[in-house]
C-alpha cells in the first residue's frame, strides 16, 4: 500500500524551480531520438552546444547561472518542451519524491504544482515511474 493508492494531484506552475536548480539532467538514447525528431537540431549541434559527459553518462549542459541549457527566462519554459528529456517529463513522479508521503509533501516547498491541478491515478503514476 502506498500513500498515492488513490492518486495525487500535480500541475506544472511554470515556476522554473526544477529547471533552474543545480543537478544533472541525464539523457538517454530515446531522449536524443525525440529531440532530433521534434526539433531542428542536428546530432553534431547537440553534441557541440548542449550535451556533456559526466563519467559514463550524457547530460545536458547548464547555463552560466546553473539553469538548464534549454530553460528560457523570457518564456518561462523549456525551449524543447515537446521533446524534453524523460527525467523532465516525469517530474515529480520520481522514486525519491514518491518514497513516502512526507517526501511528497516536502516537495511542495520546491514545486508549487504538487497537490494542484490534474489528478493522476495510481496506474498513471506507476507508468511514469517506470520511464526512468
């Protein structure tokens, strides 16, 4: 039994907290494929301007201020939203956030969309968790 057996609510408030905090956005092959399919970027351009290596992982680069390279302060959103990486599209339905109700509730301080908007069923949450 989990605290989200009856689902939880979440709706992005476009605050940018998750896009402008420190940390890594890991990029999987399926993410690269989607970015190439949905944008005008070439693989060479992505490698030169947007991607870095961290150990054996591919990650997105940060802007000088620490924000994600694809975060746009003017539009308050992601420049590649339709092709955003799996890690981004599944937030806040990550194992660490869903580990217990206290973690979920504590995440409200970071993410104002937690507890608002669309109701996600247990099944929908489990599908999102499997993507990472």
